[in-house]
DNA sequence: CGCCAGGACGCCC
DNA sequence: GGGCGTCATGGC
């Protein structure tokens, strides 16, 4: 990644980033594609920080109205710019299927998201489709002036008071997660540092958090790249291409490999 | 209309 | 411990 400051904007060059592939691939639900004079433009937030970012052409971007200080302290981290995805994809290309998946959507990066937002978002995601997940999260943020509610804002809610979300049976799960985190019974920053099996066990104590959601929180919200969420799509990949198991060489970055595979299988026919 | 969705729970055996 | 019905809601 290379960048330069031009006026109020940061111009970024990064061959291993595509905004559509990264911001609209089902790892984050709050980025909105807006009208643009460029290839595409997205607006979104990380914690309380707002960003408008455009893709000028392949591998070239503008981070609008962004100070160099904010770019360094926030967005380099969020977009995982310090990780070399060219190297990762080189590693993955040992495997035929992964090689095709990386060639199909090589601009996916694993965003370093907030663990709390990920926990609630992926609780909402269960047995749900992406457009409706986005709708529920929109209503949740809309209820709090457009920003994602923090733990204290949700800790007093129950399934009834969350009815405006129209999230169905998931409302009681959201309430339980908020209650546990606010009471300190679930300590997300501690879980992020635990051995992964212990972290899984802790997350699954939350009502409505099973293997898949726990894995998503670990991968997307805690950047545990060895976490490997298995949903209906990845089940198809495993059954069709990896009947004898996922290749060992990719184990410590299995979650990133999973992102390429997820996008690949979903857009195949 | 019916099928499905980035699943988990509760109950049964 | 594995199998199966159920759970809200709405996209397609």
C-alpha cells in the first residue's frame, strides 16, 4: 500500500483491494454504495469515525476528507493495509480451487471490524439473507441517530422493546448478548486474546451464538484469521472441492481463504 | 405462492 | 452425540 496526501484527501494505491468485493461481500453490513463520478464510492463508519471512499480505477482509491493522522491511526488498520495479500494469495494458489477463487475476486480483504458490532450483526445474520440483515441493522442504527449503538444503549432492551427491528426470534438473542457484555459476564476484549477454543466456548455462552456466529465474531470482529465460519455456502464448497478436508497449509489463514471461497461459490452460476 | 436465507435451540432417541 | 422440527421475517 502506498499513499499520498492531496489537499483534504488521501490518495491510496493498493493492488489487492476492490471496494465492491471487500465492502459488499457479507463481512460488513453497514457500507452504502453512493452515486459516484468514479468507479464506485462507499460511505460507512468504523466505530464513531465516518468515511467516504472512492475507487478511481483498479487499485487506486481516494479517502475523502481524511487527515493523514486519521488515515494512519484508523483506516490502515481497518482495511488491514499492513498485511500483504499478494503473499497470501501466492500461498493459497497451491490449491486449485483457492487459486480460482482468488483469481475471481482477488480484491477481497479481511476488514478489522469492531467485535461488539460484529457480535450483534452476526447474531442477526443467522438463518437470514444479506439484504434483510442490512435492513435490520439499518433500523437498529436509525434508532440511535445513525450510529451503531454501544453496549450501554442496548443493555436495557428486551425482545419486546426491540420489536421495531422486526428481527424475529433473534431479538431475544440480541438482548442476551447486550446484557452479558454490559454485566461483564462476556468480556469481548479478553476473548479476543484467548486460545481459540476457549474463545469459542466463551462466545457460545451467549444465547443465539452457535458455532457459525462464534466463528464470524472471531474472524471479522477479532481478526482471528484461523477462524473458519461454515455456512450453507461453505458447506457446498467443502463437499464439492474438499471431501478430504481443508488443506493444512492454509490453516492459519483459513478465514481469509474462506472469504475468497465464499464469494467465488456464491457467484458461480 | 413456495423456497430459501452467512443457524441455533430444544427435544428426542 | 447426532437428527429433526421449530423459530420470524421477508427477499426472490
